[in-house]
C-alpha cells in the first residue's frame, strides 16, 4: 500500500493510459484492470492516477497483495477497508456489516454488533461478502485499488468477483496484476462477470520504447542532455522495463559512471547486476522445481534465445520432462518466449543474475557441451561458439571462431554484429600481434556503422602505445574519420588525421584516406584552395592504389566533393560507374557515393537527381549494412522534402530525426535548418531564430557550411519579417563574409536574394550591387541551377530597389519559372508575390491576379502566414473574393482555415498572435477559435494541443 503513495521520477510513456483510466474511473460505478509484466510500471501508473484532481475528493481505499505461501484471507481488501475508519460519517450499515468486527478491529467502533456465526461455512462466507460490499457502498464516492492481484489469496479473488458482479453505484475499482504469473483462470481465477452496463477497461502496459527510455533517463539523472547511444543501449539491456531501468541508473549513479558522455554504454556492459534485480531473480529461481531451474541455468549459459530442444539438450531434458520444466520456468517469470519458439531471459540483467549463480565447474561443463551441440550443422553460430570457447578456456578455438564470425558478419552486411565480436576480442587475453590486427580491423569496420562509443575504445588503443607505427597511424586515421562525424569535433578530427598522415608518410597508399578527408570542403572555414591542394594529393596517389574498395571510396568522395562545388564533370564521372558491385565493401562504398552525391545535388538544385540517388542509395545502404550512411541520408531526406514542398508531417520527422541522430553533426544541422525554416513559415520567429542560429552560424569553424549559409539567408528573411532591417543586414553580411572566406559561392544561393533586399532596405544599395556581382563571378560556368536562379531573383531585387518595377516584375517571373523547374515551390511562390507587388507598384495589369495566384500557391504548400499576407493585401486593394463555387460546408469537420487556427492554438499562440500570423482581425480569430473548440468537442483552448492533432486529422 505504501508503494501506491511513494514518490518517483516523472511518469514516462503512459500519458494515454493515464488519460484512459482517468476518463473511465471518473464515471461510477466503473472497473479497470491493468496488466503487464513485472516491473513495467503498473503500481507507478496507479500512484499517478491517485494524484489526479478528478479523485481528490474520493475516499481512497488502497490494498496490495504480497507473495506468501499462506496468504491471509481477504488480506488486501481488509487493508483497504481499514482506511474507512477515518471517514466521517460512514453511510448507513445493516447488522450484516457487524460480521466484519473480528476482521477489522481497528474500525470496530464504526460497525454494528457482531451477529451470531452461522453454522454453514458457505453461508457465513456469503454473509462476509455481503458485509464487504455494504461497507464499500457506505464509503460514498470511493476508489478501491488492489495492487499485484497475481498474489491474491482465493478468498480475495472470490470476494472481488462478488463485488464486481454488482458494484456499489459510487465505487470505482482498479485492479493491477502481473499477467505472466497468474493462476489458471486469470487474475480472479475464473472469468469476472462484471455487471452489465458498468464502464470497464482492460489495459496491458507495454515496455518503454527507446525514445521513452531516453526521456526517463534524463528525468532520473536530472540532466538536460544524455548520450543517445547510452540510452539506446540501456533500452536493449533492460528491455524497456522501467523498474529495471531505474535500478540500473541507480547502480550506475552509485558507481560514479559517466553516463552523459560516450563512455556510458561501455559502463553498462561492465556493470554488475543491481542488487534488487539479483534478489528478484534468485527468489524466482528458488521457487522453481529443480528441472526448471536446470533449464534456466542452461539458458543463461547459452546467452541468446534458443529453441526449447536446444536448451533441453544442454541440461539433459527431453519431451515430457522438458515441457513441464519449460512451463514452470515461464510461469515462474524466469524464462520468456522472446520470439516465437525461442526462449530466453526478459533482459540482460536477468540472464546475468542466473549465470552468476552457477558454480564454476557447472559453467565450464555447460559451455563445453554447448560447443558440441552448436558446432554441428552447415552454418554454425560462430559468434556464440567463440564466446563458449573463451568461457571454457579454449583460447585458440576462441580466436578461430571469433575471426570467422567477424568475416561472416561483414560479408552478410551485419556490421554491428562484427563490431561486437571485435570488441569482445580486444577485451580478451590477446597477444600483441593479434591485438594489433584486430584493433585495425575494428577501426576499419567502425567507419561503416553509427557507433560513437567505439571512439573511446579506439582512443584507448592508440594511447596505450603498444602498437607499431603503421598500425597506430591506420587506427588514428580511422579515429579521425569517426570524429569528423560528430558535432563540433572537426578541428580535433583534422588534428588526428594530420598526425596519422605523418605516421604513414612512407605509406601513401594508407595515408590517402587522410588526404581524402582533408580534401572534402563541406565543413569549416578553411578556404577551398586548401582543400584543392589535398584533392591533388589524392589524384597523385590514386593510380598507385590497387585495393578495389579503396579506389571506389576515393572516387566516391572526389565525385561528391566536386559536385558540391558545382563541378559538372563530377556527374559525368558518376555516370561512368556501375551501380552494382561484387563485394560487400564495394557495395558499402557505392551506397555512400549515391547518398553523398544526392546531398550534393540537392544543394546545387538538381533535385530530381537528388531524389533518385537518395532512394537508391538508402536501399543500397540497408542491404550492405552501411548503418552510418543510412543515418546521414535521413538528414538529406528532410532537406529535400523541405525544398520540394513536401511539408506534411515534416516538422515532426525533423524533430524525431534530430533526437535519434543527435551525435551526427550533419544530420543535426539538416534537422535544425528544416525546423527553423518551418518555424519561420509559421511565423514562430523566436523559435526560427534559435534553430537557425544553432546550425553553426555562431561557430562556423566546425559547421557544415552549406547549412550555415542557408541558415543565414533564412535568418535574414526572418529578421526582415520582424522589421529588424539592421539586424537582417548584419545577418546577411555575416553570411556573405563566410561564403567569401570559404570561396564557394554556390552554397550562398539561399542567402543572396535575402541579402540583396536587406542591404537595399538598409540604404546600403552599393553593397547589395557588389554582393550580387561577386556572387555572379563566383558561380560563372558552374553546374548550380539553384544558384543561377537565385542570381536572377537577386537582380530582380536590385531592379525593384531602383524603382524599375516593370523590369523587376519580369525578372521575378523568370526567377519563379526557374524555381518551379527545379522544383522549389516556396521560393517560386515568393517570386510570384514579389512580381505581383512590383506590377502593383508600377500600376500595370497583372498585379492583382498575380497576388491571388501567389496566395493560392502558398496555401497549397501550407504556408498559412504567407497566404494570409497576400489575402490581406488583396482585401486592402478591395480585390479579395472567395471561390465562385461558394463557401463549402464542412459540417463537423474543420475547414482549412480552422485547421490553421487549430495548429496555432496547439502551439500555444494567443488570439493576437494568430491574427498577426494569418493577417486576420482579432474578431475573426475569436469566431474561428469558437468553431474549432465546438467541432473538436473541447472545453478550453489549452486542450487543443493534446487532442487537436488526432481529431483534426
């Protein structure tokens, strides 16, 4: 009962379940049954429910069952009823209730006199049932909570069935139980016949997902940021069971393990089983008959889910005895059917607790027997055999099995599996030559995966000083390549690479990977000419390279890098390459080429190519096990959806991608750029500025420069929209300075038109002309249709600033056609609006129609604020008119305008902010808000954020 009232970290992942229970139990009478495995959070959910305001006036009757060989009859129900002693007054009670006086001496004064006992035991029991129901009814509006019903005594189950068949009219009942430990017949031993018409719900709580584990971890540790890889590994290690997660975090905290950096995942592997988890498993094992316990020990030695026959063979159980033992182990909560026909432990700590309880001689015997059983067949599980051989002390066999397992996993594209085996090898008793060989192999395969925790492993290997110079240079080089992927690590990465290049000075065939990294121009402010020097170094060594995979890797980076800077020959070279490869390593490089080239094509404006390359490259990456390549492709996909106008659900996908790949710098920058762009379109200017500045504008030395320059252009437009002309000109100047220093003007395509307008409005027209001229010279002859179209738009801005409105309108029309051809519908709509406004300023025909067309284009995209601005201008001109077909009736469905208002309400916007964002009058907004609340069946605007997305859809 105390557990129902204790505090704990924030409730995570149960919002919908909590709302369901609250809505149901607020009605009376009502019944809720909440099931789930042990530790999943049933008690925690009940505790949170009791804190809700809906039950503040209820009489709370709380009872909990306890595991016991001879439980006290009615135990948890009597515990709950003892709380009625504090109720004043109780409702009327008949003489029947007096039968409870011996059972409830604490409240005897509130009960009638005890009647004479009945000679018939069944009749006496029935009278007790009636008395319990009557006392519950006398409590008025009450909530009865019985926790852990799986341990209830038979009489408790029977009396609960009696009450549920005809519950008091003001009683709510909440029963929780572990459904893996139930007696035959269910939580009440036989089907509960709940009275007809009584609102009832049955919930089964699921384990937490990876994102929810991350949220719980940050709450538990009271940290604003926690390493995402650590929480993913924590999810895998604990199966997402909240009790196991919290005990693991508590043990890590006591040990002082650093869980907020890349070392956390490693610490999880080394963490001893937390004492509460060990005690739970030992208690469960003690309850099992010996054959079931032997089966559990065999499963712990196997270490991975296996068929019942395999586990039985290991401990000498077959047919009927095996079936009985397995049934007992599963019912006892020790073993679980992890996947169909495969049995194992619910989480890694459960397995470890059982494994530690096995005596060393029995462990060795079982590992040797496992080698005999698993080693037969055409395709033996090599990684498992390696672990058994090491545990049994057979080191030569361990090395042989492990190395074969690595190569098989690599060949099958199972990159993470290969890395796991290599890490286990490096943790084992290796001689110096073997340690050096496997460390180099680990560093090479790590480049295919997204495993940031390996950086710490490789750094430790390099720093130990036990390696030869060449091996150290190779590992250091790969370490630098891994560091370059992380946010803010560019300078450290280049330092490692340059040191590695020096260590490999006499092996240019190995050092060339380092030259290659230094040749890639995307990140930082190092001038393009410096990168071109390293490009020439790669070209000089390339003819001497014999390794086919390495040659393809170098060509892939050369093609992508040159495409990024607008070199049209890159596409020609790409077209000469095959789209398939014979080896797994070459397929990884092809996938990397397609995805990186897709990114380059999206920046220069070859969007059709980008979409085709991205789709093909993602498929290749998945098939080849190129995990990191697939991760980075997610960022390119976001940006491609933004520029092509595919905005449906994009904000949510961008936020999810940023959280999932928070340790991959380019993906984070892509997600922040897209989120900032969408916020700007919605008129959420503060959020837009925060997100756009976070892309690297403040620290460009380590930023992905195309992202930073695009963000500078978007930020300039945001500041102009807020009428901060001076701030806009400063943002534009900062972006142009970055582009000038880097020497790659094609990346400033997003920036130039906004910069020209900011300069013009700030009275700095000569600087606007100079920027456009410099940009034109910088992109001359380059394959960059986005940049060339933006140049047309920027020149149109200059013409408008010079009051040459008709020529400016024609130039904006040309820019709009160019953007649509890419296709980039949002800047095309902006150009259409600018052209219309120029025609209106010139007093020539086409302005009103153009403005109306721009409004429709914005509306199709979902750019409600922009569409509202155009409609407002049309109203001011007396030219706004609704569709000739008349206003459509939407009935109980939200109209497009009401969906716009609902979306802004969900973001917490005030009526005034909505009016400004949609260019409507406050009175009109009030009417829309009233209709939104009515159609969604909500009582207040604060509820829209919770329910509008589902109901509006």
